[in-house]
C-alpha cells in the first residue's frame, strides 16, 4: 500500500478520533482503529493509534477539567485495570486475523445493540455491572482501542448531564490510555516505524478536538449518533470481510 492510500484511511481516522474526544464522548472513537486497520495490520494500527489517543485526551482535557462524575470513576477505573491486565497477558495469543475479526465484531455488535436501546428513566449507578462492563472496556481498549461501547452501556442508562457524561468518559480514557503505554512498550509495539507514523499524524489531532468542541454546542446528538453508527457499521463489516 502506498503512502497516499494509507493517508486516505489514516487522516479521517485521526480527525474523527479528535472530534470524538473533543465533543462526543466516544461516539466516533470506535471507528478510528477499524478504519486504520483497513490500511495496515490491526496490531500496527493499535500501536500507531495509542500515542494519538493520548494526545487527543490531553488536548481535550482543559474543556472538561473537574466536570467528571467521581462516583462513576471510582467504579470504572478498577474495572479498566482488570481488563488491561487481561489484555496484556493474552496479547501474544491473538493473531492478526483474530484481532481484525474482534475489531469488526465489536463495531458491528455495538451498532446492533444500539437498535434495541430504548429511552428509559435514569438508572442509578450499579457498581457490579459498572466494574464488569469497564473490565470488558479495558480489555477491548487494550486490544483494539474499542473500549467505548461497554463504557457507553454503563453510563448511558444513568442519563447524566451531557457535559458530565463527556467529561467522565474523557478522563476515564485519558487514564486508561496512559496506563496502556506501559504494557505496549514492554510488548515492543513502539518501534521506529510505528512512532514515525504516529508523529506524522499527530498534527491532525488538535483540529479534530477543536472541531468536536465547536460541534458539541451546535449539533443535534441524535443525528450525530446515527451517522456515527452508520460509519462504525461500514468499517466493522469491511474488517470482518477482510479477515474472514
């Protein structure tokens, strides 16, 4: 694949990552790695994306600083650590085909589950369910940076204020991604080629984050989530077909 072909997938993936981090609490976060994995191997896509995700977390932090839900984070972060540990231990057992199929399955599964989601009365924080879902999020985030769906399944039923919801997700993934840097480095994922690709794509991140912050106050979330799900479905199906 030529550099032009790579950028055709990489540039929208990075921009959508920043957009999601800036204003939509993970609505588009699940698209980035499946999209990038259409251009390079799934493992390499995950390695290239991690520094990008950390940068996007930091750029978007100021807008949501201190607005997160502490009670939820006390439940979510221990779960994430469990999932990251499991992902670190099993990473060498998963081949490229399996990871690609997992990425595609997560993307498609989230869209399908969304079809059956109904608007109900707000549910209180459920600690056991939250820890379990965030353990799954920690694992899928480690393997494919696809931790958004389980976290959204935990938070959405609570119907938090929009600002608190986005701030909580952003801080959760800022800390989760920072922790993931250690096992990724230990597993040799940050080789010269991957770091150069991350560095080349990094300047796109602030533009995506700023666009997300701008749209956060202006776009109707119902339509945004519909478009996000369509994009995630397309990327997921393509990944499944590619790795079958």
